[in-house]
C-alpha cells in the first residue's frame, strides 16, 4: 500500500512540475498546489526533490515563498525588498540556501538542455510522436506516460506507464537510459521499444543493441545511485531480439524475432495477432478502448485469433470476431461488451 501511495504522490508531483514549467500558475492553481502540499508533508518533500533534480526555479521559488496576489507596479528596489522579507524567517532562509546549493553547481550544464525537462502522456487510443532535446524521438503508445531528466552525464527517461519506442541519437559521452519499474535499459545510439506491465518489462530492439539491468524501484527525479543501483541481473539484447524482464523473479528471458527487420505493428497504427488466445487479444484491444470487454464463455478464452486491425477500430475488430471466429458480440451498454460462442446457451453462462 505504501508503494502505491508513493507512486501516486510521485505522479501528482510530476504533473505539478510540468504545469510550473510550461506556464505561470493561475491564482486558483496556486491555491490548489498549496492545498496539495499542505495535505501531506510527503507531497512537499517529493515536489522539492523533483524540483531540485530538474533545476526548476519556478517550483523551488513557490516552495520557498507563500503565494501572494500580484502587484501591478513595483518600486525600483522591489526585488531587494522582497528578498529582505524572505530572510526574516528561518524557513525562508533555509529555502534560499537550498536554492543556492541546488542551482549554483548546475551552471556548468547546458542550460537549454537543463530546462527541457517535461512529462508526456497519451490518452486511451492515442499515439504521439515526440522529439526530445537531443533530437532523439519517442513514439508513445496508448495510455502511456514518461518523463525526461537530462543532465550533463546522462539522458534519463522514466517510463511511468504503458509503452514507448525510442529512436536514440548516438552520443557516447551521454548514454541514453530508460527506467521502467525495476529495470534500466541503457543505449547509446539505437532503436528499441519498452513496455511496462504489472509484473514484467518487455524490451524489443529494432536497431543496435541495449543493456538491461535489474535495479531497485526507480522513481521520476530519483538521483543516482538509487536510480542506478544494479542488483546483479544483466543482459545484452541486440537488433532482432526481444527480452522479457520478470520484476518479481529478477530474471531476463531473451528470444529472437522471426524477422530482424520486423517493426511492431503498433508503430504503424496496427494491431497484429498471429495465433494469440482470445483472452490475450481482448487484453490488448482493451488498451486502445475505454470499453470493458468480458468473455463469458470460458472455452473461448483459449481460442486462437489471427488478423491485422487498425488501432482504435474496436467495432471492426468485433465484426471480424463475429464473422470469422464464431464469436457473438453483445453490447450490454455503451461501456460494457460481452463475448460468447455463437451457439452458446447464454442462460447457462
């Protein structure tokens, strides 16, 4: 329960950092943020930690100075006066010291890169292509989220949920690292996909090679060595291979793809099934639709399904299941669909 609560706090802090970075908060938003920070000391601690990591002056300043209404005009010495007022309290003085300690060492880092620290996400059924500050690209799949934390030594990505494909610009001086759950995927110049599941992390390499390490749980904004502590499991995965990292057992299983040049169908907005059981197909379809899909006939769960479908075209997928696989699709309401065998006696289900 504690881990889940930590993840929620981290995600909320990440969202606030993104808002603070993109624009100045409205008075309502500032009050909402103050209320959120006051709700739990862990909230304020997490926001400060992420702001330090990302060198976000907006967040650090807001943490140090209480929200006040804006003044239309300022005296010539207004900034000096404000500073004098701030240091009258011990807490504010500590906050200023924190600003100096945090910001001053960062002067040697490329400031343009240091400021390009954001979070990105997609809704159900949405896919998004994102260009990062170093011109690497990320194709973000449905219902996914990641954050970036670049610094002078590393280009760090935190996959918070879902799936993403990374096409990495080569830089031997600044390795590209993707943290997902209890795994770290390290690359220099390559192309690969990472999918974060409940118990596993799947990695597919389409170009070059990557190094997968088993680490402790990684959180956005977690500084090394916590986000870089190897627990002993390591594997090299090359182009044409995929790997499944078991987060519980800490093991990595690598397999070869049938075609080295094969690119996952979802990269082109397609879903491809080549004999997967219906239960697995429904799980995949559900990632792209808000519908709740229930298989009522237990014998149908293992029925093998094959076909190529457009992402988000749930109705066409259902039509294909009815016409080619002997499955009856029953729309209970706008949010619920039942699947049964065409000749099944639904009264016994």
